[in-house]
C-alpha cells in the first residue's frame, strides 16, 4: 500500500460504502447558526467540566458549593443544572448521554472504590459494578448498552459491555494482550483499543467489538517491533464509531518515524488507510457522523483540521492564527474544533460549508475554551481548564 495515499480503486470502494450506509447529507437542512447565547454551567463550586452533549443535554462533573464534593450533572436550557449525585462517595462525573440515560463513574461510600454508573430520571444513579477489581468507568452508551473499562480481579484493565439483562460483561483483549478499553459505542459496534503484548502501552492497537462481543483487530497485520529501539508499528486507537463506520489512527510507517495515518473500518469491507495529503506527514481521524470524517493533519510544527468525504478526499480547513484540530461533527455536517489563540490558551471554532471557519469562543470563558461536542441542533459544549480549574458553557444558537 502506498505510504501516502491508498489506491484509487480502494478509495472509490470507501466512497461507495459510505454512500450506501445512508448517512446524513453534508448539506445542512437549515442555515448554520450565526450567533450564540452562552450559558455557563455550575453547581455552585469553583470548577465545572462538561464532557459531552446530545439532543440538548450536556453532562459532566462539577464541584458543589464550598468545593466539598464533585458531582455528575445534566444540563438543559429549560431546566438548567441537575445534580445527579454520587454512589455514596464524594466525587462523580458523567461521560456520555443518550436520550435520558447518563453514564459515567463515581466513588462508592467512603471513597473506597470507583464504579461505573447509569443514571435515569426514574431510577436515579445505579452502580454497574466491576469485573472483579476496585475500578470501573463508563465512557459511552447507545440504545441501553453501556461500555467502558474496568479492573479485573487480577488488576488488568479490560473493556466491558453492560445491559440490564446481562450485567457487566468482559469484552476481553486481543490474543497476547492483557489490557483493553472501550471508547465509543453506536448501534451495537464498539470502538476502542487493546494491547497485543501483555499490558505494554506501546502495543495498543485499534479494535472493534461487534454486538456479540467478538473483537476485531482493525489494522489486521502482525505487531511490528523494532528490535533495536523497541518502537511498535501499527499501534493506535479507534476513536469514534457512527452508523457502522469506525475511524481512528495507527502507526503506518516503520521506526524511527512511526507516522500516524487516519483509517476507516466497517464490518463488510474491513480496513482502509486514508493516507496523508501532500505537504503533511500524519493524519488522525478523531470523529465521524457516518459520512464525514474529521480530525487533524500535521507536519513538523504545523497542525490543521480536516474534513474527509467521499467526494472531496481530504479538505484542509486551514487555521485560525495557530495550530488547530477538528474534534466533532454533527449530522448536519457542522464541524467544531479547537485552535491555539495568539494570546495563549485554546479557542473554539465552528466550520460549515456556507460560513467557513469562525471563532465562536464564548466571552464568558475569558481564558478560552475547547469544544467537547456539538449536537444536531448546533448546540456546542465547551470547556476551559486553567491551572486545574475547569469552567464550562453551552453555546445555544440564537433564533432568527
């Protein structure tokens, strides 16, 4: 395979595949938002870290008054902040939301252990347990299936899947590996990583679990370890999955460079290296809506955000004053990301085909902000973290 670009035939197959999946059109159904109202999030303490947003519900973790505890929260424009409580300990945090179901992790009574939870308005916060160790944390939920990572009785970290019917199920690892983690789930497919040799971080490879729990080695080639330097080729991670399309990045070139390439993977067609466009050395796919793929292109000290589509290949979005990356895309094709501000700190940008790239960093977070997500109505959840103190806001498009 060409180290820079996959063959035209293979790329054509990818385009046909993504078109067949029936993902949302890149053309927005409505005009992209021009202005936003920023709502700062707080539970009364000094710090608030938003983690995700979906269908107008933002979730994360925030300090309570006096900073005595940190609690998971859910925010909506209509109800504001809702304290989700804990599993009996002093700290909890939400990581993802699907409908009215929120998942994350919390300390148990006496802060003895840290356990994954699911929260619903009717049932409150439910302890999902562990795989035998003292730690678990949920990272994603789709259709009532929760995924994340948990310590086993032996102390290794394994990916898990949980449903009300099955409880917590160990998803295991690649053959020869000892650790794994589930990062994202959508419609039964789970994206994440697994080590291929013991618990060596350098052998982490992108993997996918199907609804039956079968694990797929995305790259599909043997682990390639440089005998002199110990560097591992083909290491990487699956970063996102949506409508059957898995994206991420992997070490595509041998040591000493170990340059990363973005990839796309599906059950029927397997793995495709998206390569790197001219003038860049690396590409990282960070998110997808099942049609568009977004992420980061880099070359030495240059970092640009990109959008990849079946019709345009890599579209370099340029920058706003400094290094930039695209981190999320909604079903309307609106892309958000972060950039380095000239005065320091991070800024948030919104890109659409009609407006191009615009700085939407909220003024109420004076030090800057980076986005953690955008929902299909254009609401953007942003977080700023200065010297360990996080502040967060949701940007809501203004009605015209």
